[in-house]
């Protein structure tokens, strides 16, 4: 699979949006997050199993706290502010269950860097 490489101006915009998202999560919600540039693009890691991808929009997989979904549910936000508010809700839900329980039950899966790149690469 050939990975998509964003033009420099698009990559700069993604970096700026990611930085805004990290700052909003910290300031508004007291949530530590970090941004990372991968071969597939820019991501913001919020919590184990909760990672936002920055493209034309900010998108992420909604965590399945109950473990009842048959397939991933993806959602998006058009602005860093909207994404920060919604990601904070998901963070609080995830944080309400012990991490070991989330992993053991398969409700979240920890990915290594190769799997992250593959999961985030466009089809």
C-alpha cells in the first residue's frame, strides 16, 4: 500500500490544528495529550485507545466502553474546539474503567507503531 504524503502546506495546517487540540484539551479539560507526526499524517494521542487523526477534519474511533459494538464507530469534528470537547467526554468514559480491565476485555487495543501507521493510512 502506498502511503499518502500531504503537501507541506497541508501538513503545516495539520500540525497547527493538532497543537490547538492539545492545548484545548489541557486548558479546558485538564487532559494531557501529545501530538505526533507519523508517515501517514499527524495524530493526537489522548488516552490508550483514543487517538485523533488530523486531516481535512479531525476524526477518531469512538471507544466502545460497553463492548457491544460489532465494528468501530468513527466520528469527526471540523474544529479543534469541538473535537476537544467531544474527546474529553470519551476520555472521561475511558478513565472511569480501569485500564487493565479495558485491555483484558478487548474493549481497547494497544497498537505498536507499525499497526498505528497501518490503521491510519488511507485506503
